């Protein structure tokens, strides 16, 4: 028979932090390690996982409650095979902490006092200071944001960059005040415990000459004395079981709620920053309503709403008044269960992100779609021949479409551009990175083929296969999906005759490709069967007019229609 067990807050560093999101409801079935709630401090967010599989019987917290280590967050009717230790009593967290401290007590004593005093003295001297990644649980995580650049002056504990794992985001603080002399990483890089990420010149911290990163084999034995050094660090990732002293445990999460982003850096938590990125919002443009001007999630939502309804008054009932005097009704709220059986299913992470971006792009970009047909009869024959000669490589039609798009972008540079938020400045790009929409079980993602103009057909085929596999295996990094100039959304393998793709801001155009079909085409003497590919070119009408779009589409069709042009 299943037992009702307690799911508790793990070691989060000893400070009470608020619950900002509850991810389950009573009656939900959860698996072991499935996230139950999200906690947040000023510097980090963490998700509390289910310690065992079962059914949620009762939630003991609500959004806004503050919790600490050992706090009961839910009662779970655990599966019969769940270990009894999964439901600790109130004293359990302390007991577990004592056990975790046992290896530390047995660890070798730290360096003699004179050496320690010398190290402390050195740490207060001026000179280059190495900034390394603190303990984040032993798994590589990507850098999603750099908050400083070389030459910037920073204060102690100012956030330098943000890391993001599947379950947490964390800021890396400056160990001392000074000037950024060198950045060793860029957005999209993956880093791990002890990696060197920056060098700064200033007072305090560990001098670069005296602080080489510890070898991985020494990290466990060095953990105990290192923990005694006073420091402010970002949250560690709670997802991994890290062996310490021979016993698996969840690494502690250290919160520091007292640190406020100084200077011109927006005061917002990593979670809020991630939410802003999902919606394409520059947090520097948002006014915070929280204590000390802290930017809240609601501030981001309000900013988006204001931008999308700028100049459009809102009625007291929540409806939006249009410029013609008409009023758009608020979104209908209907109890669908009155009409029959229903099932509620939350949107996944990718569809939620996509929905926000698509809504913004559709509302803020004046779309027009130009349709054109390309005769790809000869191209398809050549593609099949190329495939037969390279059986270990999948040469898809998309490879040729990328080549044709690059040629068209070179011919019409206004399509290889981005319009700034004010709508007044157009940035023309001299590089050619093409985004490719990939269908995955979790939804559409758009990885980017970089420098497509410098690669041949077979190179593009190999890279396209590799990046598509990464997308389906959920291994894409943030860097894989950044820097696109123009996107292609191909539905050719599914069907359809035409569609209107939505421009992927800040790009100004996107090509939709439908399924090719054999059609009779008049050649001047007779109707002959030809393979026709439908093209749908959506564009931002603020940047591109109809005549230019038509020329681009015709040029593109001609490129695809004559294989010799693609080989130039």
C-alpha cells in the first residue's frame, strides 16, 4: 500500500526564500526528480524536485510563502517501492547535514596559520584577480548572458554573467572591485566548476598568480577548507547528485539576498531576466516596481502589454479600444466541461516561449507575404544523383534552398538586415547565417547555420544533418540558436501548397517552403510535366516594399530553377 510522505526543501544555504511558482497541483502524478516548486532569491532561482514518484495529496505552501531548509512543501502518496528514507521527519535535514559534515571533520587540516595569513594578505593586495566558476554541481552549464565587457569597472559582488541549467539560473559575482581586463568566455560557452571565466585588475580577491584552478581530483578534498572562506556566490544547480566524501548528495544552494545590481545594470533576478529574454524584452527598458526598484515578472509582462497596445486606450472592463472607436472584447473565459469531457494539458516550455515570441512578432511587424513558384525539375534530378554518389550523407532539398537564399541575400542586402526597436535604424549585415526551423517532439526550434556563404553543398548537408540531430536530441545550446540573419521554414516533407510564416524578429524576412508537386507547364509548344516548388516569402513591410519582395522571390526561384546558378 502506498504511504503518504513529505517532500521537503533541501539545503539552500540557511536563508528563507520565497516560493515564486508552484508547478503541480493536488491530484497530479509526479515522477522522482520532477520539479514541484520554484524558489528565488535576488541572485538565484532553484527548483525543488520530488524526492520520489507518487501522487500529490496536499500542497503545504503557496506562491509568496517563504521557506527554509527542511520546510514541508507537499505531501505525496509515494509509490510502494519508494524508500522509507524519502520521507524524513522534521529533524532529518539537520541529521543529513551532520552526516554531510562528517567527511569535512575527517578531512586533512587546512594549511598552517602563517600560510593562511599570507594568503589573506595577498588577497587584499592590488593585482590581477582570476574569476572562476564556483561549485555548480559538477555538470557543464551554458553562459546565457554577459553583463560586463572588457574595460568595465565593477564593484565587489557585482554580477558578471549568468549561467543557466535545466533547473536553475545563477549569477557569477565579482570576487572584488576592479576593472575587467579580460573575458575568457562568451555567450553560449559551457563552463564547469573552477573554470577561469574572467580576469580583473583591482583590490582584493585571489591574485591570479596564486589561484590556479584546482584539479578535478583535488576538488573534493579542498571543498571543506574552501567552504570556510567568506564569499558571495551564485546558486549551485540542485539537479545533480555530486559524490562528496563517498556519499551522493544534492549540493547546497547559497543565496545572497542583500546584493543589488550597482550602477546602470538593471536590478532583476536571473529568472526575471530569462523571462525577459523569452519575450525579447531589454530589461534596461523596464521600470521595476519591487523593493529598491527591483524588476518583477509582472513588470516584464506589463511592459510587453504596453508596447503591444501603445497608443491604444484600455477600457475599465479590460477590453482594448481600437483607433476606429471599436472595442476588442477581452479573451473569453468558458467552462468547456459543461459541454462534454475535457482534459487540461499545460503547454511545454518550447511552445510557451514560441507563443510569446510569435504574438509579439505578429503584433509588432506589419507582415506581407509574397508567393512564387520555382521549377526544380533539374535541381531534383541533380540532388538525387548527388545523393547516390554520397550515400553516407543525406542531401536534402533544404541544402539547395540555403544556397539560393544566400545568393538572394547578396543580391538584395536589405533582406540581410535588422531594424532597431525605435524603427529608425537599419543594421545591414555582412555575414550570412541562415536559421532552419526544425520539427522536434517538443515543438519547433530554429538552429542557425553560420557562414553559409562559405560552405559547399556537401558541407551544408553534413552540418544540417548534425544540427537537426542535436535539435531532436535536445542538445542545442543557446549559441546554436543565435546570430541568424534570415530563416527558412520548410514543410515540404509534410505537405501543403502555401502558408504565411511569421517573421522571426529581429530578422526582416522569412521563407516558407511547401511540398513540391508535378504540374503541367506550357513550354511554348506543349504542356510538359514539371516539378514545381511553392515559395512563401513573408517580410517586414517597414523595411521592404512589395516591388523589392517580388524581385527577391523571382530571383530566388530562378536560382532554384537553374542548378548552374547555385554553383557560381
